[in-house]
C-alpha cells in the first residue's frame, strides 16, 4: 500500500516507515546506517528518536528534510508534526492541529480503508462527531471542553489523539472557526476491522455498565436469547445490519433542524452462548 507523509499523525511513525521501506529493499540495512544516511554522527540517534527517548531538534529536523528532499508543503507538514509532539499546552496543540488539518484538506488526501476502520472502532472519534452535530458553531476543539460534555471515561490524551486523527485524515474540517463533519456515512468491511473490534466491544460494554446508573427514562436494555440453525447466522447478521441502517436513517431525519439533541449509543451485538457442535 502506497503512503504519503499526509497519512501519518506522528513524525516518529513516519520515520520508522521510511526506515522499513529501505530495509525491505536491503535486508542488511540497519538503524545505524539510517542514522548516518540522515546526517547524524551518533549511530543510535534515530533509534532513540523513533522510540521516543529523544526529541528531534531543529537542526536534526533540517537534516532530515534536506536528505529526504520534501516538497515545500510536505516540509511544512513534517515540521508541524514535530512541533505538535513537542507542544507543552493543549491550547498550543489545538492551533497546530488546525494548521495540520488545513494542509491535509488543501492536498485532498483520501481516507484509506484502515483509516475508516480506526474511525469506526474508536469511541472518541464517533463521540466528537456527535458533539459537532449537537453544538454546531459552538463546538470547541479544546480537549477539556470536550471532556466536560461527555459521560464516558476518557483522558485528555485520548481526546486529543482522536481529534488529531479526525482533523488529519479529513473526517472533520474547520472553516472560519466552525467545525463540520465531512463524512456522515462511513463504513468498512467486517474483515478490515476484525483486529480492532474486540477493543471497541470492550469499550461499549464498559459504557453499558456505567449507563446502569442513568435514569430509566434515558436508557433501554433489551435482549433476545434463542436457538437458531447455524446455517442461518449469516442471514441473521444481514437482518441486524439492515435494522441498523433503518435506525440510522430514522435518527438522521429526526435530528434535522433540531435545537434540543443528546448523543446516544445504540449497541446491537450478536454472539453465540452455546457451542456450535454437539458432543
């Protein structure tokens, strides 16, 4: 799969990708050689930078930009990635993130399938998207502002990471200070999200447990436990997907021009409670 620097939201990951690309062409290529090729005298310099034990200074950044010969806008993007990782305050990070978003949108970077999968299985991404719909022109990218308006447990770092990902990959955009969702309907094949689905389900189950403390009027729990022929499982999954699509369309129509909205999760899961063979 081809990648450009715009596919990365962390400069260390990008440098590691460049190293692996070179190593794939030459199995004997080492991190020591990589450091030397990028103009560093210390043989362990890039190992330390990529592992996060050492920051990339301004002179080091200039060396890398010169060796890798970035076009001007890609140089700006790489510089910003480095600056974001070194920001000391959330306010400073937000400003850098908005600049990164403008660069990504300007270059019309397409969101590849694994990016969509990450969006679908990251709870903070979907919740930020909902907040943008609810607060419209009042939405703030400040992680503290977001934290105060959600019920789930999330750290400032998790919120910041999700916001960065969405801005960086074009899921949301900012024009004249107003944030908008750019992709209302995002889907991904089951096989592409299989690696993340366990983590996503664990998060949903934890949310469901916390929701037990909410007023009954604000929640609904229902389940069906029954036997079904094993051969009918694919058809059952299709019916669940169709029901999900119908609910999504109903919710979309109901939320049009509404001035009083609340974010909700409708968690539909199907899993076997017995083995699929008889002893």
